[in-house]
C-alpha cells in the first residue's frame, strides 16, 4: 500500500501542487510576441510549446539559484524594505561573461522573511529595479528544505559524510525530501511566470535545485536549460546510499548541459549514470555527452574563477592601504601564515591548527616567529556536529597559545567575526603563505584571491613595501576543487598532520626565486580564468548543446521523476495502422520481416515461446500468396524451428542469418562465407580467461558464434573488460574469417558476412529474380542488429532490387533514435498492427512457394 506522504510527493512531481497560503498575484509574463496569453494552470503537466516564432528575437537568460544576488534591509521607519546588489555574489559577477546585449533575470529567495502582505509589492519592486523574481517559501517548507534536506542530507553526503547513526548525520526523512520537492516546485512556478520558452535560456545553480529541471522540462520540452553544481559530486559508492538517488539523477538529466568544477566530480556523476541508469558517455572532439532518449546531455568541466575587477578595485582603496600598514606593524618581524575558511565541519580548521602545533614542535626555530592567522567566516549551517567542531577549535587555540605563546607573541590569532573583502585583502597582502586544509570542498576561491592580492593592483607602480618581484606560496588540500588548477601549490592530505606541518615549513622556508616562479605561474592562470571566462565558456557550450532543439521532434513521457523528453528526427513518426493497411491492400508482392525478441515477444517474458495468437496471425499472413514472411532473429535454429513448427510457410533466419530456410519443408542452409569454425578453439580460451576474472559474466555458445555477456557484472569493470577483450580478440583473430563486435553488455564473435541486413538483401533479391519484386516492405525490430535491415532497405531501392515506388515501412519498437522512419511503442502494438494486416489478407489455398523461387 502506498503511503499518504508518497502519494502527495507524486502529486508534487506531476505538477499537482497545493497552494501555500493565500493565492498570490502573478508577475506579468514578459513576452516578445504581441497578443494575449492565458494564465498557465499550475496543475497542467502537459508540454507547452509555441508554434509561432517570436517576432522580435532577443535572447534572455534566467539565472535560478537558492538566493538572489541582492541584500535586503528593513527601512529605519519600519515601513517597507530597501534593496541593493550583493557585489560578492557569483550570480551577479557571472554577467560579465555573457553577451552584452543579453538580458539577465534572476529567480531565487531572499535572506530575510517578507510578510505575506508585503510580498506582492516587494516582487514588483525587485522585478522593476533589479530584474529579480523572489521565490517566497513558507516557513515550514523553508526549514525542512534548506536546514533539513539540503543541510542534513545532501550537503554531508556530497562531502562524503554518511549517516552512520541517527545521532551522526541523521536518518533519511522522507518529509524533508517532500519539502525539497515542494520548494523546487515553487521555484519552477516563479520561473514559468517570466519565461519565454522559445527565446530564453535557463541556468540553474547548485544542489538546492537539482529536481527543478524536471518541473521545467515537463512544461517546455524544448527549453534551453543548463545546470551547474558548485559542490563536489561524490563517488558512486557514496551517492548510491541516497534513497532518492535515481530521482535526482533523472531530474538532472532533463538539463541540456550539466557543469562541474573538476573532472573527478564529473567522473563520479557519469559513473552513477552508468551504474544506476545504464547510460554510457561518449567523448567527441573534446566534448563529453550522455545519450539520453535521443537527447545528448552535455557534461561541462570548468572550475569557476574570481572577479578580477572586484579584487583589483579593493586593492586601490585607501582603507586597504591603511589596514595593511596597521597589520605590518602588528606582525613586524613575524612570518604570517593565513587561513580563511567558513566555519563548517568540512573545512578542516582544527587539522590546520594541529599542523601548526606540529610545525612549532618539529621546527623550534619558528617559535616566536611564525604566526597562523585564522579567519573564520560565520557558519551557514547549524547542528551538534558544528558545535563540537567549534569547541574543538577553541580548545586547540587555547592549548597551542598556552604552550608556545610568550609576551608579545601568540602563535594562533583566531578571528571569529565577519570581515569585509577590504580587510581580508589586507591580510592576504601581508601573508607569506595561505593554508587550506579542507577535507572536502567544491571549489574554494581563497587561494585565487590571495594570489591576486599578492600581485597587487595591475599596472600600478609597486610601493616601497611591495617593491621587487611578486611572490606567494600555497599549501592546499588535495580534496578541494581548485587544487588541480594550482600546479605550483604544495598539495597535502590534511588528515596527515605531520605531512601538512612539513609542507607549511617548506612553504615558508622556500627561497624567494622559487616563490616568485610559482606565483607567476598561478597568477597567469587565475587572471585569465576568471568568473567571466567561466560563465562565457559555460554559456557557449549551452548554445552549442541546444542548437538542434527546434529542429527535432520531442515527446514528454513518464510519470513523476521518471519523466523525460524523447528527442527524435522530424521525419520519425508513429506507424499508422490505417496507412499501412491501405498500402498493404494495394500491393501485389509483399516482404514482411519480423524480429522476434522485443518485437513479437516481450523482452521481460520468462516463457519465450510464441503465443497461440502470434502463431495464428503469422499463419494468416503466410497463407496469402502475395506475402513472403520471415522471422529474422539472433536465436538458434533449433529453438525457432521448434517454436514455429505450426507455421509451414514461414521463412526463418536464425543466428542473425547464418542459418536460413524459406519454409518448414526445406532444410537449413548456411549463408556465411566460411564453414571453418577453427577460430572457436582460439576465441573460447580468451573468453574463458575474462569470464574467470569477471564475476557475473558468462559465455553463450551458438552453432555459428560465441557471445560473452557481462550484464550481471559490475558495470564499470564489465565495460572495461569488454573493451580489453575486444582488443584481445581482434588481435588473436586478425587472420580468421570472423567479425568481432561489441554490443550492449556483450562481445560477439561470428563469421564474416553474417548480419540481418544481408538476410534482408538476399530475400529482396530472390523475390526480384523470381519475378515478384516487392512493392510493399514491412521490416520491424527493436535492437541494434535490426538497424542493419533498416539501412539495407534504402540501399536496395538505390540498386533497383526494390522498386522506387515500393511502399516501405521500416519500424522500430520503442521511441528511440533509429534508422527506421516509423515506430510502435511496444510488442502489443506490433501484434495489433500485424493482426490488422492478417485480417486484410487474402488467404489462398494454393502453395505460395514455387520450386524456382526458393534460393
């Protein structure tokens, strides 16, 4: 029995969202097409797509994130609010990389609570002055969404912290997940209110909104949409512990482009897609893509940068210069190591303090000379784990200062208050080395800010304080996103306190020329890979990924978070029974080629023998003298011959056409180029070797082929072994008359010149030679091997084996990319269509097969 809460969740995911509080006035939809558009029904789950092109095309981008890039402050008279841009917000800074003429709108929540009676006025004010659309979350949803699901489940899990017990991380709470879905639904409503689906781009940011792509894709199939994750993405072993793992993966795949800071994060995401959804990525000309129901979902790997202009403008401020002088005086004669971290459990602040303690123990020369200034930004989360870390840090600071401190010297200066960018820059300027020991962090821009601050204002004359070559040193954790791009930094495992202490000693002891070279290398990278470069690169890739959106036909299928869009060629359409029946009746010589598994027999069926209904339909088709009917399958001839023994006039091609007969009275013939199977003695030992070392794999032995299956093996290892086996077999069998091919979860070795396409070609040629050139062709299949048949039909028409006036119906089973021009959804529809043709047949008592017709 389905729980009430889970039923409500399905309603949310399907678009049936309960109204929170009183009904709010809608923001006007910004249109580029003159006319009136009716209000969208929030309960509607159908796709919306305009067939009328915009009269004025102006690209816009809607940036969606948990928080808007604005600061809100209550007016002194307590009447209303005043708002200003948050200059530190990445969302505001990324505008620098977007096209100048592009209009940018923002959707997100505010950091303050706005009274229900003020929400309409605030919404209009923010839209008019800032082009911002606020999403107001009811308090109960906000707490469960942000402090609940985001901070108790996603944030720890994405930073590799598992909920080992109810007191450590907390058990999964489905009500928090429902609040997360509800919050994402509210964000989607705000986006839809201002969205022009034909012209706009949507760029969604971070783990707070990972299911938002599904809500938007349900309404607008062709919406151009990107997503960027600013946190780490964990390895599949960690991510798979999340009870809603597939729902989130499928929601993200409704984006067109998914961005990550590092290849490690992208690799983990791709591994999850492979292991949980069976999707394999491809790399083409440097771009990584996932084929997902006919759509290519792009994967972007690009670390974010800092805003160079903002840092350089701060460097010019007189306040900064004054503060630098003050700090130089305070730390005169001292070597300053600096840490700037948010106060949370993953920043490794206490590990840094322990490393500093170890440094002073191991290298007494630094006692009285080395100072670690640790700036702790205010915590954004809350909970017992955070309180424990804060207590631990306080105890370490007190112990180290008590042990190594002396009058006029404290080895640890702990600053536990918010500081401005100006003051932070002053600390960067006087620090000899910045130390980052986070145990896991999505990116961390502190090293970038430090490098630019040590460089000073570009183009300015160096002051006497900073005259001479610029230099800087970094000790960074190997577990942070910026680490791969800082090749001159000393990378450490922060859990190894002794090694971190030695790295700190090496950094401050290094000669100036080496520090200068490392600094120059870092500055070249940081100054050219700034936030504008990042956003420009992401947007360009989003344009490239979405360029075919309006050329392809799209269907939305699936319920709840199983929803996805199937994108197909414009000429690909569902097979109409009326259309094929009309062509069938008019034709004189018909070729009907049917695959078996997945076409007339469901793949999920345990009993693989055909039903009485299928036997009856095939017999009715075979009884019409105008028809040549074949079952073309990869199955063995014995099984097919036994199953279809009641169908005396049915032709069968077994093992993809290696064995073939035109009717039940005819003996099986082989159509391969060679009957030499000596290669089996060479291929089988190789396959056995991989089978023994790949748990879950097995070998299928056919009369004409060997097939190695790895569907039940570990997805990653099985795929690797299959690639290796393919190379191995191709090398061993290079001089043998065989073809080695890799399919879905298989590696197959079979004789050369054997394929379903060659079977189709042989049937068409034999009919033409017998004076019965086919003027009607029906070819149905569901997998890759059937694509050979679809392809050969076009070649046969070009060569004249088939008439150019022939009615051709190449049909695949299931909506998926195919060389066929038609599709039917499942085996039931295939059988219904064949039944309609059988009913339209003209049974003839005379035998159809003539002596000279059978090859």
